[in-house]
């Protein structure tokens, strides 16, 4: 029997599809659109939804905020944490995973809000752990420059130690709610942590009741060697971007090896690949949709602005019709940069931009065709699932319906994905298979 795999969706609290024929209008700021969207994912038995986040108005592209604001695909971006609360309150099974940066959140506040949200979500709360990748984000938090990547991960490792100690600062049984004795919580079971590290100093204890999962489900996307080790040490799920089956298999094998070396069971970590399927009633309809996107001159510029924003690189300095002059590096999102630049392929920058949303798996076609290819890819990679998204995060109800009522049923008919939820918490849902 072929193995089942996991599904999640990657989006953000932005204007979404505000220009398309099937646009929802571009003002989803009361969160209701995202609640309905999450309910559709839940009907389709997705494991979780992630809300991506950044903490700046980027200026990398042409040294200006113009592209960012004009295209509205990174800004405006509203805070995903309150959104996660309303989504969690209006769903029952779906995991809800907002992004919070260790750069911006003091560990005590992060642990406290995570605990609060895991209660609201009944054990379905996840944290997408990021360290941020832009100097301009750092400048919103009193720094002139972002610390180098390896320092960020060293800080993040210590940060995890702090929050894990805070989550454990209430022993099991600390909440007694004994009406007769008039005792809500037993003070002998709630302990300060007195954490004093290189970067953080936190007294504790947490002032919240332990939540159903105690610690949120940890999601991470480390791409660099330090990032991969961090993810292998802490994550329950890793969201990754890679080209072709070979790149995906290399990444997963490497993560599993690192996890085993760190003494973890590699099966406790699910690696999920970011993909952007194009679906149609017919193969030709799906191909036409894809052609329209890649041939649109605006989408080339928007793709370059998009990759520029997350790598702090101004791609307008390069000739669009020549290959990149040398291999680029970044203190920002290195995995996304490596996937984008396909170094050594000889492709022009224009080609690279047109392939920004291509995973090399050819997920363009009817739901049945795409379902077949997704299944074959997972069999070759070894697991564990896909993180579905839309180019430029341009979400609308039509694409949600195509996936939830076309692609997912095609996968379910093949026995490849979940048809029901059987576990009470997100972490257990991920470990079910
Ligand atoms: C699918 C995916 C989603 C990500 N989401 C975010 C995000 O919401 N916010 C953010 O600051 N970084 C995000 N990142 C960046 C990662 O946190 C990480 O910085 C990046 O993968 C590079 O890894 P490295 O730091 O190990 O080089 C994401 C990366 C991937 C692949």
C-alpha cells in the first residue's frame, strides 16, 4: 500500500487576490475571509494552515517601497496572532500556525501568548519559528543590523530553552480547582525558572495554565546548515522549499540524519514541501492559466520584488536576459534564494523569475493528473507532505475550492491523504502517519 502524506496551506494576512477576476476585493482585514478559508481546509482535512509574517515594509527592490506597496503582496500585512485566535475559535480540528519571530517577541511574551492560544485552539496551536532575515526588520527593534545567521540560530536555540522551561514551569497537577479547600492552583507546583543565558534572562514562572499540548507544535523552515540543525533539534514539522524530487529527497534525508544524530526519532519530524499547483477542468485549461502567469510582465517584476524582499537583494541590478553573474548569498532566506537562483543551470534571470513558483514536479493539470504526480513524488522522496500555496499569496475563494473540492478528493480517492481527523492535538495529528 502506498503511504499517506500530510497537507497544509501556506498563506498570510495580506490583501490576497485584490485584482483578479475572482478577487474577494482586497480588504480581508476583519479576518472573516480567512475564517471561511480555514473552514474549507478543515472540510478537506488539512493538518494545518500557516500564516507567514514579516516585520517591515521592504525596500530591497530598486531601493524603494514602491513595488512592495504597489503589488501589495508583502505589505499591507496584518498580525497573524489575533487572526489565529479567531480562526482557532471557529474551527475544531485544523491546526493553526501563525509566524512569530524570535527577533520581535520577548520569550516570556511568546510563551504566554502561545499557551493562551493553545487553550483557545484546544491543542491545535502551532508556532512557525522564525528568526527574521532583514536588517530593516531589526531596525524596528532597536538594532542597526540583523545579527549574522549563525548568531541568530545560537540565540534562537537559547530562546527555545527559555520557552521550553517556561512551558514546564507549572508541574502536572498544579491546577487543582478544589472548591472545598478554596485552592485554584497549588503554589508548591509552580516554579520560577531563573534562566540566565548568554542572550536572555528570565525569571518565570509563566502566569498561564499549562495548555493541552503544553508546548505548541513547533514548525520551522531552516535552510542553511545551522537552520537545518535547529529544525532537526526542535521542529515537529519543517516547511521547505526545494527544486525537483532530487532536491526534496536530499533535504529530507539530511534532516532525518541530523535528527537521528541529535537523538530524536526522525519520524517525529514531518517535512512538507511548498508547492503551487495550477488546476483546471482540462490539462490545457491548467496550462493556459500557468502560461498567463509566467508571460505577464508584471509577474516577472513582482517575482523579482518578492524574492528580493526575502533575501535583501535588489535583482534589478542584473540583466533580465542573462544568467546571474555569480552565485548569490544572503543573510536572509537562503533556502528560497538557492531554489530561485538554480545556480549552474545557465537560465536567464527572466526564466528564473518565471519559474519562481515552479517546484519541478509539474503540478499543472486536472486534479487527477496533479494528484498522481504528488503521490509519485512523495513515493520517490520518502515523505512527508506538501504545503500548498498560491503565487504571490494571492488567495481567493476559487482557488480554495479548486484545491479543497477538486484536488483533495482526487488524493483521497487514491488513499493518499487524510479523510478524517482522529487525534485531539496538532502534534498527534502530525504523528498519526
Ligand atoms: C515555506 C517557508 C516559509 C517561511 N516563512 C517565513 C515567515 O513567515 N517569516 C520569516 O521571517 N521567514 C520565513 N521563512 C524563512 C525561514 O524562517 C528561514 O529563514 C529560511 O528558510 C532560511 O533558512 P536559513 O535561515 O536557515 O537560511 C520561511 C521559509 C520557508 C521555506
